[in-house]
C-alpha cells in the first residue's frame, strides 16, 4: 500500500506539517505572528484534502 500511495501521501504530510513549521520559524525570526496564523487554515485544508484523496485512491486500488 505504501508503494501505491507513496508520493501523494508524502506530499500531503509535507504540506500538513511542513508549511506550518516553516511559517513558525518565519514568525519566530520576524516577530510577526500573522504569518503563522494566516498559514494554518490553507495548509490544513490542502493537507487534509490531499491526505483524504490519496487514502481513498489507495483503498480503491486495493479493492
């Protein structure tokens, strides 16, 4: 299953976890917390959408 859904799952998790962490560092460096606050909703929406699509596609291929 990991081979079939490998790249989309990795990209989804990178967006879901990586972008907020990146903007956390930006916010810590600049002191402007708006970067982190405004990056959370789009990254969670994109990450969860990609995660659900890749999980559904991997389940459909298993059937």
